């Protein structure tokens, strides 16, 4: 695994493998969303970039269909870069690497992983890390869920015990996630032709 890598190199891993016009469109949207050259944007956690990209498109009034397609293309590019060894395999869900670390840690505690995945997705959409979650956030998250106060309190205590989560360190799940990603890449489980009219399998990757 390489050290810190910039977003330009991440996109370059898909050169010749993704329709050039689509890749250029994604590059332009990323530059607009991040406010600068991709060569100066270090990729610590692609999910933060994904969040900024979606927020930018939403602010521009982009339709939900286009937003979803661009988001899927970006994550496909990230997965391809991971297969090339440029990045760790991204989480298998819409949450950050910090939340993946929290999910890994939950194995040692009696915390529902399904419940924690739901919280991870909800929190990532609101740019909240596991270390920032308070009871008020848990109440907001669980508003439409049938979760008892006891369960909420248990999750809160679990998150408080996570005093530090190594975002850039190797996570216990990294090997598992990378193995699954490589298998998907070999199978080409999702064809981008469905979304982008290009003859390349990248969403899966």
C-alpha cells in the first residue's frame, strides 16, 4: 500500500478503462466541489470527498438521478484505485473509514452491527464522526426507529469508549474488504453500461 496519494492519481488509475468523457466530467465536478486542482487533494478518506461532491451537486440543483450516477462513478473509480493498490478498500456501505473502524470494534462488544451500520450511514450523511456522536444525535437518528432508551444509552457508552480511531492505520476489516473487492473486480459484478453507456465494469469494480 502506498503512502498519501492525491486525487489526480486516483482518477488516473481508471485512464483507458472508463469512458474518457465521463472521467473528464467527473474530474471537473470534483474540482468544482473541492475548489482546486485534484493534484493537491490528498485522499485520506474517499468518503469525505464523496460527501463534498454530493453536497456540491445538490447545491447546484442537480437531479437525483444524475447525482446518483456521478456518485456511483466516483466510487467505482475509488474501488479501481483500491484494486490497483493505491488505496485501502472502501467500506461496503455509505460510511467513512472512521465508522468502519467503529464497526470493527463492535465485534468485541454486544452492539448490534446492523444498528451501528444504520447509525454510520445516517451520521456520515451529516458529516459526523463516531467521536462526535452525542445522545441528542442518537435520539435524532432513532426518531423513526423502534429503539429503546436502554439500547440508545448502550450505543452511546460504546461510542464513548472509542477514545481514538486510527483513520489511516490498517483496520481489521481491510484484508476481508480487499479480498471481496478483488473478487468483485474479477467477476465484474456491476456493469457501468447500465448507468453510463460505456463498455466497462467498474461499479463492482
